[in-house]
C-alpha cells in the first residue's frame, strides 16, 4: 500500500504553511475549507478544541435515574447530585457543535492514511486537542509528532524534517487532561454548592466559581478592603539646593540606617527631625562624596506578547483587553501580523532571514508617513536578542508579516496597534539608545543627599518607538525616575554648598483600584499577592522561566493564560460580582459589588487565593515528568472536592442584590466613590450591571433617551428587555 501521510494541525495558518512546503515535493491536487491534499499527503486543521467535556447532566442522568428535569429540559440543581466525581474511565468528551465539518474531514482522510503526523501546538493543550480527535476516531496507524513554532519557510522545512514518535508526548497529554478535568470539577461542584447554599439564605441567581476567576475576584475585593481601611499618614520630603563650581542642582535627603523618625518604608514622619536636618545643613559646605558619569546603552524592547500589547493598548488608547485581542486577531486573519495569543516575546532564529522582506513590506505599507521617514537606521543584518530559539515557546512574539498593508482599509484602532507592532519589530534592527547617566551623592554635615540625571546622546531605536516605551524612557533601566535631565559637571570631593532645604509635606495615598492594565499585570505577576512562601517561590520561578524560555511558559506564568486573562474581569461583571466605576480622565476601575464583597467574605480562603494554581502547576509538571500519574492527581482532586464541599455546606452565604438589576441609586460598595486614586466615582450599573433576567446573555446597561434614563439589555436588538432607572 503506498504511503499516505495525514498531517493534523491545530491552526489553519500552520496547516497551510505545512501544505505549502509539502506541495513542493508532490503538487497539491485538492483543497477545501478544512484541508489541502496532494497525491501522497493531506493536511487538515482543527482551529482549537474539537471536543469538550460533557456537562453535568450527562453524569446525573446515569447516576440519578429519578432526577427531575426543569422547564428548560435541564436537571435542577440539587445537593443530592454532589459531589460530581466521574471515575477515571467515566469521563466523556463530546464534539463541539461547530467542529462537525472538521471532525468529518479528519475521519474521511484517516481512512486513507498510512501514517498520521500530529502537528498541534507544542504546549499541553496543543498535544491534547489533536490526540483526543485521533483517539475518538479510533486511529490505528502510526502517529508521528512535529513541533511547529513558526510558519516562515525555513522553520516549516525544519519542522517537517524532524518527526518524532507521538507516544513520547503521552504524559504531556495527561497533564492537559488533568488540567481540564480539575477545572471542570472545581467549576461544576463549587458553583452549584455555593449557589444552592446562597439560595438557602435568600439570595437569587447563580454564583460562578472558577480556579482563576474566583481568585481574581479575591484580588479585586482585597484591594477594595485595603482602600476602605486605609488611614493616610503625613510625611516629609527634604530636598536640598546644592551649589557647585559649575552650577546648581537639587538633591534628595536619604536617611541612614537607624535614623529616628522614619517608618518602615523609609518615609520621614517626624517634623522635629526635619527641623534638625535643616539646622545642620542650611548654608553649610560639604563635599561630593560620590560622582559617577557613565555612558550607557539601552537595547530595544522585545516584540510584543499579547499581555504586553493589551496593557499598552489599555494605557495609551483606553482599549479593553478583549477589544485589543479582537483587533489583533483581525490583523492576524488579514495576514498582517503573526499569531496573537502568545505570552512569548522572542522569535525563532530562522525568522531573521525573513527580515528584509518584512521590512520592505512595512516600508511600502507606511510610505509617505512619519514612520517611513525614520527607517534610515534600520539594518536587517543586525540581530537583536529577540532572535533566540531557546526562548521561543509554543508561539513566538507578535510581529508583522511580509504582506503589504493597505492602511486606508484599516480602522483607527487597527492602524494604531499595527503601527505599534511594526515599530517594535523594526526596533530590533536599529542601534541601541545611548545616554549619559550621572549619579551624585553629597555629604553635608554627615547627611547624605542624592541626585541623578539622564541625557540622551543618540536616540537609536527610541527615535522610532519612544512613545511605545514611555515608561522605560521616563524611569530608565533601573526603574527609578531620574531627578534631573542635566546635572552640572563636577568631580569627586569637590566642595558643595547647601543653599537651602525645602520641606515638602505629603500624605500617603491608598492603593488604586485595578484597571484592565493593572489587573492583567497582577495576574501575570501574581507572586506579588501571595503570602505562602512555597507558592510565592513557585510563581517567581515560573515567571523567570517565562523570561528565559520554558516549554510550558503559558501554563506556569501567573494565573490564567494569554487566551483567557482578558475574560475574567468582564465575566465577573456579567455575573454581578464586580462593577466598573469611573475615575479621572475617563479611567475605569474594577470594584466589587456588595454581592462580590459578601462572597469574598463568606467563601473558604482556599477558593479566594491563587495557591491552588501553583499546587496544580507543580502536579502537572510531575505528571509530565512521570513522577505521578493522571489517576493519582485525580484522586487528590476528589479528596479536595469532598473536603471543600463539606466546608461550604457549613457556611451561611448571603449575597445581597445578586441576580437583581441595579439602579443608579443602589449602593454597591457601602462607601462613596471619590478620587481616581481611591477608585473613582461610582458608575452604578452604567458600565455593566446584572445579567439580563429575560435572555440571560446580556447585562443591564444604563441608557438615556428623550424621556429620561432607563436600563436596557446589552444584547439589544436581539433582546429588548428594559427596566426602570
């Protein structure tokens, strides 16, 4: 029987790239919306998971034959059905409704295949989603594995030449199975138990509990409580006017170890100490104790990961995270940028060969623009640190493709993001930013005063994308903002006179509520919000691996993934646990509703903190390493589910206003909304209230008409439900 290889990819773009190279061996003879084939090969793709875990009704029907169905045809929620714990051989997957055609294509081609080549993404989920299709369809031919990281010609050729045995990746599939099943157990069991327990206390509506979603609520609620319990503290900042031979500058007083009147953060609280310092230094002559004048280089930032692009778009353009993803997904669909759902910023070395073609396309697309005028220093022979195979994970950084863009056809936000992506890529081929860094320590009467300055010598890559990296430009690589741009020339031990000491009184401010930008940052850097030493160490280690290259970066870095992090804030708003409140300059902040705060207070702490993610991550790594089995992990999960359900059953969970439309006068937080620093003014339900009680899909939004204000479903015109304001 002649050999016929079937390649099953996850993404259409990968499948088409594979087919493009295979067609050079034997020509393409057929093509459809789901596959491409030649005489002795075929390529198809799944475009995400083709199967999903069966819903609880599947198991309830088999375990509880007498269970009653409600008017909607679903089984009514009942404590009697808990816990939902399918045995290892009882887990059932069902086809995703819109993937029938793709599954049918695989089934048809599988009948002709003598060898199957698994070409899913190289992470755990990519391994599972192709494996589960082949297993469900009863594949009986040998299965090989290739590991596509990029779709440029050289990368694809290397991938096709490096076939491996798919059985070597079975433990990676098991780790993905463990993650999916564990998330199912947490969501299905805890959501039902908490909802039923809340109903016993008079609450209505459904409560959604999730391994990541609920700790995100915990972050938002904890921040709200910090703000409400905050007590401002007065402190003093001392700044000396220093004169040297070549000029004058300002320098900040730095307390020494053991200095009286200083709090744990190094702030000066005691006015008497300030008066003493003034008396001792004003008009006195000291010396330049330390002086460093250095020329430094700052390399270009890496290309964008999705997280960083979303954060930039939130800060600069006020775009919600989901809108940024939608826009960049559209640019990807238009073949203008590479795959967007990535948390890796590095690029395969093989893509460096494509740089001249990409730069030509960008230059052509942006002709007669400000960007095109700045490309003189772009040198594609320069190879930045971004091109590093060891640091590329399942997906590489977001960069432009060799396709020439028609800028006039792009919307405003599309053009802005495409422009940012192009600038970051072009910066890889520009000289470093060169600057002069001066740091000074002045000793006057035994007191230390410091100053620093930073002056640009050669803008380098910042000429192209300084605005994109404004934070780095303002603070410098060390993270501290420079006191002055220019300091006068001076030398070590030169006399320095204090011509005056300014005493500025300040107040400590409460932490700000989370925005889209800062909530995303918190999810990525979750170690900052963890107190358990082992858990904190795990998250720190995973973050470091994400910076140096780890095969499972997407699974281990923070909580959530690039594909899901943008969903948790809107989801919590949708279910009535969080709302958006307005601040200064049109900023919007996440604040818990009364129900959200009550849930945070009522639930076991173990559900509100991200520790379980760290425990699971460590277990998944052990499954992949062969140290524990999938069955052992699921046994651990069963014990945890039973124990937590028993704990929840002992609680009184009263969730005020959950499931009821909020009015503008309804108090959702128990306190006034003040400044942006404290979270902003209350937006009531105007920025996303309770779920629509008619359709269940939209949320009640504040609307204005000639007859006054009212609440209308966001799913209009499909749903025309309204409520009085």
